[in-house]
C-alpha cells in the first residue's frame, strides 16, 4: 500500500518551468512583460509591438516593427473554405466555440503544418532541425495572431446573416478587429481603447490556458493544436469566461433598482456561496494593475453612455473590497473590461473572444519559450482506491 503523497489541488503554487515571457507579483499587484511594467506598455506601446516583445524577448527596432506589422496584415484574410466552415455552424454557436472551430480548420491551410512526426525535431540533437521546427511554430503563431480578429469578426457577421467584412490593410490590429466585428471603421478613441485592452490581456504568467497550450505543445504536437486547446481552456467562466458574466451581474443589479440595491444583491449572492465575477485571482492578492487601467478607460467612456452601469461597478467594488479585501480578493482584469467592450458596442458573448485575440500572442510566446528546452509534461495522480486485483465480472453476472 503506497503512502498518499501531498496532493496540490489545482496545482496551486506549483512551479514546473522557467518563463521570462511575463511575470506577476501577486502581493504587490505588479505585472511585467519581458520585464517592462504593464502600465508603461499600456501607455506607450501597441498590441503589435507587445506581440513582438513577448515572442522575441525585446522591443523591435523601427524597421523590425514595420516588417512585423506588414506580416500581420498579410495574414489577415481567411481562406474561403474556413469561412464556409463557419457558415455551416448553427447560428447560436457561442463565439468561443466558433473561434475554436475556425482555428482548428485554419490549420490545414497553413503551409507549415507538416506530418506530426516532424515535432520530434524538438527532441533530437540536430540543432538546425530543432530550430527549423521552432521557426515553423513561430510562423504559424504569427499567422494565428493575424487571423484571430478576422475569425472572431467573421463569426459575428455570419451569425447575423451577413458576409464577413473584407480586411483593410490601412488599419492597426486593434482597428482591424473592431472593423471586422462591427462592420464600420472605428474612431481613433475606440481603436486606442481596444489596443490598450489587447495589450493588457496579451500575457499573464502561467495561467490555465497558457498551461494547456504548453501541455499540448510539450508532446511535440503543432502550434495549431496547442492554441486550439488553449482556446478551450480560456472559455471557462473561472478563466476568460468571467468577463461576460460581470456585465450580466451589473445589469442584474441595474434591473433590481441600481446602486441602492447593491448591498442586498451582494448579501444574497454571498449567502448562497455565489461569486462576484471579475473579483479574486489565484495569484493576485492585491488590486490587479490591469483592472486599474481599464477602470480609468471605463470611466472615460461612461461619460457618454452606460453611466449607471459604471457607477454600479464602482460602488460594488467599494462594498466588495470592504467585505472581501481582507481575504485578498480585489477586482481582476475582467471587472471593468466588460464595461469598456459594452461601450464600444461589442455584444456580451464576444467579450471572451476578445481575450483570445489578445492572449494568443502570450500563448505563442510561452510555447516557443518552452520549446527551447522541451520536456513532455506528464504528471501523476494518486490512485486512491489502491485496488490491484478486482476480478472481472462477465456482463451476464453483473447485478
Ligand atoms: N466572490 C466571492 N468570493 C470569492 C471570490 C469572488 N469572486 N473569489 C474567491 N472567493 C472566496 C471563495 O468563496 C473562498 O472563500 P472560502 O475560503 O470562505 O470558501 C475563498 O475566496 C478562496 O476561493 P478559491 O476559489 O479557493 O480561490 P482561487 O484561488 O481558486 O480563486 C478564482 C480564483 C477562481 C479566480 C476566484 O477568485 C473566482 O472564482 N473569481 C470569480 C471568477 C473570475 O472573476 N474569474 C476571472 C479570473 S482572472 C482571469 O482569468 C482573467
């Protein structure tokens, strides 16, 4: 009989690799991408530049950034067959499911997707072959970063009975995303807000979807399979799916009567062991720095519309911090992102795909980093029953 080892539920605090892509200091509420504070990047950078930074480990020189931008623009368009796949989906398909299907379908059209055995190059001694596989993965990753906004936007059009919007190459990545999603060329303010939101969501330590992507990639599988799996992990309401639930909760309070009803709503929720969506984090035990930046933008946008929802959010934050702050539960990135996206006119169930449009950069960067020294991820589970000789009962004899 073997002794039960210590079980680390949810792998909380388990460190399995070294990554320099992004890092969180959960006690002090700090987030850096390749060592640069998120506040600096949100203020001065663009999503394109941040994607380069995450993958390459440094900021691009001017001509490198221009070349990277050109590459992204060149891969915006979707193969017609992938659009046809989306058109075959039932119109009530959740946008995250449509994105996952679209990305999976896209794989077959990528010239770099070869035979699965090629992945073994990652494990061999042939440095050149390993580098070549790694470079293939990077090219596939860049193509996915480029195509994600088009895929998400295409599904929005298709489910509304329209044709996907033709990508324009005079728009930034954020501008292209809004154009694909809404069908109109966005204002400079809308483009900047979306750019900031994409920057803020691009990477975040060893979160569940990044880990999922790495687990798949660690089998020497390909970049599309890894990213498709990561999308599945991001969809869950404990991870990327929280943002759409936040707005639902705020609207629930609004329907109950607004700010004056928050306390009653909260007491009721907590008495049933419910959770305030957009609050709490496995790593942050302080205010999420991304939430602070989005709160400012939500406040700016609320001057024009959805003012009441913003006021409800601010008050709910205040009351909730009084109640849960001592447990280290503060707003996370999702608490204000929904208000921002709502103000931009984006449908609620498209909020999580926005997260994916951003996070794909971090996924690709972390997978590439892991592939520099790949090792199959294969943990163990403790066999609680410890029965090794249960007899096989024929079907006729089973009670
Ligand atoms: N509202 C109310 N109580 C909460 C919340 C919340 N949002 N989050 C945690 N708690 C409470 C739990 O009920 C628990 O209380 P107890 O000890 O009295 O039972 C305690 O805090 C610890 O909760 P755990 O679930 O063990 O903490 P964990 O580290 O697993 O939580 C998580 C992280 C899953 C994100 C959690 O805070 C949560 O469910 N939040 C709401 C969903 C959400 O916003 N997810 C987005 C996360 S960020 C992202 O992925 C972008």
